[in-house]
């Protein structure tokens, strides 16, 4: 694949957010009403949109259909701001094969934009053939690292690649050592480490695929979450992300996952 002129000049930042119901407290034995889960998820999305507008930065929002049905106005606003709407399945805590196609249909109807990307909740395995059959162009359900207690994908392909007709775009990790760039690393390491590892990935790959959650911009204390998850949240997380976006803008160009896939893999 030959990069375009713009790609040859500057690397790309594939910034993404998993727009979902705030159900992570349930994983740690806490109770939270369904209405509160959706309220926190939606309020966090509103804060995320305001933050991105400060930098005119486009992002990809992997969105559950359940959240979109609760707040269609917010999903339309996200799409109208120039962000990509992709699927994060129908619900965040349960999945059936039919949900792949059903969530895509709901999100397209609400956003008024094509939905070509998918990310499985909690980076769970997903059948590429199922996604192709449901009309997806790419999948971003792989974090090629070892995350204790969650998954071990240390030896999975690190760069974007084809799986049959489906383009798989893993989250970014540093070559060889597989140091992660995703949200938990960002929240629990010094800023200089984040910049060092991000710069290494941009240099090695020409792009960096990142992801966060809108609910991280809400106060996450008091829900029984471990400190590694809730330690940096609310206004402090917003300010940390603001500083990172300001720095990223000097290093690379913000592009959506769909734009990246179409340009790098010559897809319509």
C-alpha cells in the first residue's frame, strides 16, 4: 500500500471513545440503576464533544445502540460535528450474534451516516465473518497486549491488517515490549511516559490508534471501582486529556478510523 501525500507528511492519530452505558461498577459488585448508567454515559459524551471542539479534532465514537436509542439527539449531534459513529454492539453487557447487524441498522438510522466500524465490548473475540456479513468494513476489537485478569493478546498482530475481507485495526502498543497506549495506561502513568510511548508508535507505524471512554470525564469515585480505574476522572481527567490532545496536535493529524481504513487499504 502506498501512502498518500498527506500521510507521508504527517502521521495520523486515530482517536476513539467507547460511548456506552456506565456499567463497569457492576463488574466490581456495585449496584447502579440502568437509568444512572445511561445518564452518566450520555453526560460524559456531552463533555467529550465540548472538549474535542476546543481542538477541532475528529474522533470515532464506538456507540452502543442502547445508548443511541436513549439519546438520539446526542448521537445526531455527534455525527453533525463531523465525528464517525461506529458500533459498540447493541448492549455493553450482553451480546448475541444478531446484535452486530441490528446495532448497525439502529445507529445508521439515528445518526444519518454510514456505520462501517465495529468494536466488541471489553475487547472480547468476535467472528470476522459475522462482521463482514453484517456489512462492516473494519473491526477494532483487539488490544495486542497482555492485560492481567482480562486477556492475553501479546502475540496478536500489532498493526492494521486484513482478516479475509475485513480490515482489523488493533489498538496501538509499542513495538517489541507491547507497552499499551489505551485508557488505563494513560490514567496510571506519568505524562512523559505517555508522550514517549506515543511518539515511538507514531514513528514506527505512522499512526496511533487510541481509545478512552466518555464516562471517564465524569466523577468515577463512590462506585466501588478500584483506584486503577477511578483514580483519574472528572475534571482532572478532562484536563489531562486536554493537555494530551494539545500535544498530539503538534505531532500528527486527527483522522477517523473509517478514513484511515479507506486510505490505507484502498476501500470505497
